[in-house]
DNA sequence: TATCAATGTTTGATGAATCAAACATTGATA
DNA sequence: TATCAATGTTTGATTCATCAAACATTGATA
């Protein structure tokens, strides 16, 4: 039945989301969004918090909280931009640079296992379907 | 690139999850999990909290919290089972029965819009893919 | 020079889930 | 009858995100 089917899809996405996050954290020892923050800081050398918010896709307040905690754990260094004091710039600390190697490997392992058995075509197809659902929601 | 692709899928699921929950709440005025609780209570006439936890797929502590709030809003009635005092049974209140009609319509509308343009075959295919990803995670 | 709108960040509050511990109840067992 | 393991529920604490408000900074404008 069509209704059961769409409810099923909805539940599956919610459930998968939960599985993804908890499995990611179990495998890497760090939450997915915090890893995403570190990942982008690593790739950007130095980046502003507002740019991070756009890349990671979470609220600026959450970005600040994550970074302050990572700063406290000596993973990143933050400084106010001399060019514009509104901007807080972030880069990996020495300790952070050392730990990012392991974290990236674990992250990659997780992502590889997640898509195991999927061909490029299937991933594109899945991506397209998820995009269509998102587009449908915009109409509401 | 394969790695970019799998990261993309991951981000898409996280993003879609967020869009689904916030759009659902905007359309119905109630959170998705709370609606799920009401939906199952409605369909079961009377049900235990522990059965609800299994159907809705969230923690027993969260179930208790949702139900106590719904009880406070006069949506449900809870009682200890005379057969076994460990079980708390839940059913819709009179007020709840009246409101569930509207909520169900809004929920159905949301689900119909979510899957607009999807054929049965495509939904099955999407479902299968999400299932495969979940299965992959179990291996970690 | 003072004022204004916009931007970026920080902090408090809130909602929802999980985790853990505490408590009550049940049925089995010695 | 007392003890035990298992089950169900409740509550406190925690995590993470969003929302809102407050604050600092910037560049434009009068």
C-alpha cells in the first residue's frame, strides 16, 4: 500500500540517520559533526567560523561550541582575524595535526564500509532520489 | 571520485533527515516522533509503553517523557495494567480522538508530498538501497 | 563625527534523544 | 517465606542541534 510505503521510507531514513551517527561515533570515537568540523579545518589550513558553518551545515552557535571544546582539547587554535575582528579564524594545532591522520583513516574506513557493494551508478541514483525527496519538501 | 561520493551520500542523508523533521514539524505543528507515538496509540486502541518503544524506535525514557507531556495536554490517558503493574497502558483521550483526525490528515499529506513523483518500483529500490547501507554498518 | 544596517560570534534556553541509575513488580527457585 | 533475575518505568545527566538575544565590529551614510 502506497501510504505504508512512504511511511516506511520516512522511518528508514530516520533510522538510518541514527545508525550512521552512532556507528560513526563508535568507530572513530568522535561525533560525525565534530569530525566534519575537523575535516574542513584540516583541508582549509585556516578557515573562519562562518565559512565552517556553511561547509558543515550546522548552526553558528553549535560551531562555536564544537570549536571551543576542540580548542580545550588542544586540537585547534582560534584567533581573531587582524583584517576584520568580526572573523574568528581556526586551524589545527600541532597536536591536532598529529591526530587528524588517524581520524581521517577511520573516517574513510567508515565511509568505504558504508557504501560497500555500491557501484558509482547506484550511488548517483541514490543521490538523485534523496535529492528528489528534498525537493518535494520544498513545495510544502 | 569514490570517496567524495560516499561522503556526499552521508551528508545527504544527514541533511535530508534534518529537512524531514523540521518540515514535518512545520506542517503538522508536532514533532515527528511525537506524531509517531500518537499514531501507534491511535491504531492500537490501547498499548503498553514498552510496545510503543519498539514500534516508534526510540528510547524508553523518551517514550515516558513524550507520553507524560501528551497526558498533560490531555491527548492520552495512561494507566497501570491491573494484570501486571509493571506495564503502563496508553490510549487516546476523548480530546485526543478528536484531534487525531486533523493530525493524521496532515501527516498523510506530508508523506504523500514527500514521495510525489515516485513510483512503487522506485520506492522499493530506494528502500532496498537504504537497507543495504544499514546492513553495511552492521559489519563495523 | 555620529548613526545605522549588516555581519560574525557568544551565551542562555529549549527540545529531543541516549545513557545510566534507581525503583517497583513479577515469576521462579530454594 | 525469602531471595533472585528479569522486566518495565521514571528521573537525572549529558550531548547536540536550533532559536533568540546580546555584544562587538565593519563600512556606508548623513
